[in-house]
């Protein structure tokens, strides 16, 4: 298990756990990022948000938010 902000581009991961405040968890789950969701990391540059593809939608999360999402790499 690793944090989402450490994942390389073009990897597919499964969300294992969300850490943080209730406000953060509510925000992330409202975007469709819940435990068990498969996501593809599209872009992960140092100075930009992490760009994800999940549930047929492109989603951008900040680096700070990505640190609070624990994932397991699938491929």
C-alpha cells in the first residue's frame, strides 16, 4: 500500500483507505473516490495536481489531498 501522491503516471490502482477529516472524506467520496474504486493515474507532475481517471470521469486532486488517499497498485 502506498499513498496516491507517490504513484507514477499510467498506473492503475485500487483505493484502499481514505485518511483525514470528515470534511475531506465527504468531499472525496462526493467525487466518486470511495474505498474499492479503481483509478488510473493520468498525470502526476511535481508542481501540478494529480490527474485521475475514475468512473468515466477525469478528476484532479491536490498533492495534499493525494497524500491522504492510500492505494494498492494493480498494474
